[in-house]
C-alpha cells in the first residue's frame, strides 16, 4: 500500500505546476503559491500506515495569543482534511493525516487545495489578531518616510481608521487646552 501511495504522489506532483522535491524516502516538500500568504511551505509524509500533510502558516503571535488560538479552533470546526495546530513554541500550522488508501490524484489535489485555501484565507486575520502592534509600527514608519505601504494594503482600513481616531483625539485635546 505504501509503495502505491508513493508512486501516486510522485506522479500527481509531477503533473502539477507546483515546486516540489522528494527530500528523503516518502518525505516531500511542496510550495503552494497564494495571494494573501504568498507561499505556504508543506511537508508531505508517506508513512507505513498514513499520509500526512504539515504546512507552516505563521509564526507565534506577538500578542493576543488566546484570541488567535480561539479563532483557529473555531475555524477547525468548518474545515476539511486538515486542522490548525500549534507547535511547542506557538507557531501555527495546518496538519492532517489520511489513510494510505486515500492517496489518489483527486484526494491529493483536494488536500493541497484545502491547505492553500485555509492558509491563504486565514493569513490576514491571523496577522490582524496576533501582530497588530507590529503592523501599526510598520505602517507609521513607512508613512513617516514616504515609503510605499503597498504590502500593508490589506490592513489599510483599520490602520487608517486608527490614524483618523488619533487625529480626532489630538484635535479634541488641542481644543480643550485652548479653553
């Protein structure tokens, strides 16, 4: 069963447009290109009894750990084939296991599609919840120097709202100081 799964996986990856390599017997690395998360690195393992997928999504959040992890757990209830997990240091992964009998071209495609979709759709929310302070600092630094904020475009709405809120608060403070 393992040999058949290996042959199927090799053929499926060879027929894809993905960047991949077999790093050791039964262990493959695959790069899934995304839109919000530009690349999701995956490891595929064909073991003696199961096929596993492990994909890095984001490093440990800088802040709001409980809120981030709760959001991930709530997402798990709606997902197919993989679920969010955290490692010992809090980095976020998508992880899944299937029986070797499930290793068919269609199921491999479906599983990799699920990983790509969940990583890409979740990425900005994970950043907003877990890295808002860092994103805000980067935004302010770039704006103060006239640098491009293009890579922060996904966060423009709440960043600019914060700018407006701070400006309004400063105006109220200035007005209060004059009276």
